[in-house]
């Protein structure tokens, strides 16, 4: 037996959270241009409630990132304008809009 033997102590009680002893919360890492999602609970919410909130936030973020035809067209116009020389951007925009 070693000279300084320490008997391990096992605690069966859970750590006290500020607002209760349920779930701590959840962090979801954003992918493909989506935002990160943090759902703090501090022990107030149960796991099922946090999962429900997480699913709703993921769906909301998917709708935010979703590309519509209008958004795709605007991205093409902006990239074309950025590639044009500085003095010609106004003329190019008029051509794209169907003007002169």
C-alpha cells in the first residue's frame, strides 16, 4: 500500500444549478452558413422542452438561410457589379435593369 492512500469518495447528489436540477441547456454548432444556437436552461427546463425549442430554432434558421430565386438573382447581380470596372458599374446596372 502506498504511503499516502486516499479513499475515493463518490457523491450521489447532482450539482445544484441556479434555478433547479433539470437540464443544463444545449449548444448547437451552426453548419452551412447557419448561426450557432445556444439554449441556456440553468436547470429550469427539462430535456424534452430544450429539444423542442432547439428544433424550432433550427427550422427558423433553415428558413433564414434558404435560397430563393430572388436571392440567387440578387447575388448574381452584385457579383457582376463587383467585377465591373469602377466607372462602368452604373451603366452595367442600367443594362441589367433593362434601361438605356
